[in-house]
C-alpha cells in the first residue's frame, strides 16, 4: 500500500471482521450492513457489493487453507497527496485477508481477567473505523497488568471493551449499553441479545454505573473472535463469587448460532444451488 494511502496517514478507513469456518462466514449480512453503515457515516464509497466481497472472501479462504479463522475487510478513502479534506479523485483502497483462529468454540470457556480504564475514544464509537489508537493503548495497558481485556468507563458509566461489547448480570437481569455513539453496534452483541430474548432473560439496555460493580453477579464480553467470554475478575473492582449460569447459557446459545451459521456448503455454492 502506498504511504500516501489515507488509512495510513489519517486512519481514514473502515473495516469489518467476520468469523469463518470451512469457507462459511457467520452473520454475513449483519457484517455487510454494518460495513455499509460505517461507510455512509464517513461518506466513503465501498466499491464492492456483498456478493463481490463474498467471492473475494471465499477465494482468500480457499487459498489460506484454514479451518477456523477470521476474515478482515477494509476500505480506505484511497491514495492522495496529504491534505485533510477529502481528495477529489482518489479511488478507495480495498484490503482483505484471512487469519487462522485458535479460539475455543466449545466447552465451558475460561474466565478472563479484565482491567478498568478511562474511555478515551472519540464520540463516534458506533463507526467501525480503523482509527483504533485509544483501543490499542487500552488493550496494551490491560495486557501489562495481566488482563485479557480493558473495560472502558466514560462519565462513570461502563461503555464496552477495547475490542468487545460488555454485558453484566445483576439479580437475573442482563445489562448492556444501549446502541448510541459511545459503543460499536457489535454483531455478537446483537445475536446474544436475540438469544437472551428467546431464552426469556430480562434485558436492560442501560449503561451500568462503574461504582455499582460490587452488586454485579456475572460479567462477560462479546466479539466476533472472542465469542462470549466470561470475565472472572475486574482488577481491583470486582471478582466473581459464584457460578455464572446466565453467561454459560448465552455462551452455549451463541455457539449454537455460530455452528448453524457455519455449517454446510459455502454461501455462494448454496445460492448457486
Ligand atoms: C470497540 C469494539 N466493540 C465491540 C466489538 C465487537 O463487535 P463484533 O461482535 O461485531 O465483533 C468490537 C469488535 O472488534 C470492537 O472493536
């Protein structure tokens, strides 16, 4: 990629990460819808439609020869002389690659350590932009303290993880931040909420106050590559004191959906047949 690509110079691009298994991609349409939304919000033209992305994805997957992995897609505003405002003639740059994943998709799952950190991101966290420096710094700070994820706090309220959405269970109710400019509309979050509704688990779409963490029974985070990950401890703030039945149910339900999404022949073979 030329050094004058705007993704490199300004972080002027958007992306998606999709879970794949054996050439099948989970929740494909939801990812395509979010990509289109992110692009529209930053006035970026996406040169490929859903079918064209899928053709690229399937070819990359076959070439990589991997079983379970993630597909990364990015569109930048393209190559142009460095000037903040949009270039007049640049063509968008498209990048796609496949990465093998070792993340467990079966069993009970581990309980991870998380670290509470201030949310230093911009106020359009709903756009899946490649501008991830605050997320990178938060993850690194968590890692230095032995944590797997950083849980971010803005104005005393828990927003989400550095690369995951956050869920808390308190007295049988499932809390997660409502969809607004403070969080990414996670595809995994969306599916987990569908499953919670199906299972009759009461949902509260409200930001949870950080200073009420002591009253929480279960915490988990969700994401395309981490699925439903139970949190066992938030360093210095909260520690799980018992079983986590709601996390376990939702994890099983989500993995079931993932299984169903990635079973059978590749999408294109299905639509052709
Ligand atoms: C900030 C942030 N929140 C949440 C998520 C989870 O989104 P999804 O479930 O679509 O992977 C991600 C994924 O990368 C993220 O970067």
